[in-house]
């Protein structure tokens, strides 16, 4: 599937992220060919800051070096730094931080670390928080311009509902559809009687007092 993402959708996602966690400098530690990596670059562009980019293979040492080089101030105030990781990367960093103080310092240096792509095991989250890392669990897909639900709560402008057990998402962050496949686009992106456009995620979930909890795939 080739997903069509507009500039407006990507920008809306970046602005909603800044609204939730704040502005600052971003470190790209994921491939930019995936939506989570691309959104790091979009957030940097929207924030009018040059992104830091981790080149070569991901290693805890390279990550720490890039993170600590980002530390800077503006008008006497420290510029907050952010990054986005997948759970496997976070696990590697936590393991290295147990015997490498530089990696531990790097983890603690970020105002927020977004973690998505798959479910974050509770044990890993607990280790990260114990180490002093400020983690935000994200939920989303390419069709939603990346993460659109942070720690179970939708970003500004994003709607979430559960219909027949399926998580569905609305808002300005949605993709236009699938390139060259109008049938699939019509099947996955629904229009309600009120005119709201909803994306069918295919994920099973529940809303618990406004907090989204994903329970797996319906297929």
C-alpha cells in the first residue's frame, strides 16, 4: 500500500504534537522512510529548528553522542530536546545505561521520548521511568500521519471512537487514501452521516473513561 499524505495532514500532526509536549529540538534516530522518522523531520521544520540526525547504524553510544551534542541554550534558557524511538531501541538504551553513565545521561536529557510502532511492554516502561527517562507512549499509523494518541489520549483535533470493537480515528491528520486504489480507500476511510471522515484502523480496542486501550488486531 502506498499511503497519500498531504502537507496539511503532516503539519497538523506536528502542530498537535507541539501543543501536547512542547516545542524544541528533535533528534532523528529512526529511518526517515518510515512515518515516525519522517514526522521527526516535519516537527523540526514546523518548529524552525535544524534536526539532529543519527547517521549510520543505531547504537547506544552513537545515540548518546548525538543527544548530548544537542544540548544548547537560547536567551539563557535550555532548549528542550525530543526524540522518537521504537521499543527495541529503548530496550537497548536501557540495557546500555546500566553500565554506561553517558547513555543514562543522554536518556535523561530529553524532555520527552516518544515510543511507538508497537506496544511498549510495561516492564520496559517501568525500567525507563526508574532510569529517569520521560516516556510518552504513542499510537497511530502511516494513515494517521504517525502517532495521534499519546498515553491513551488523542492529540488536539483528533477524534477516536470504537465501533463494533474497532478503533477508528478522525481529524486533520488523516491520509487522503491509497495511491491508485480507490476501492481500498473507500473501504478503509468512511464518511459518517454528519460528514466526518473516519479511518478504520483494524485494531481492537476500548475507551476507558476517555483513555484508549488497544487490545490487538481484529484480523
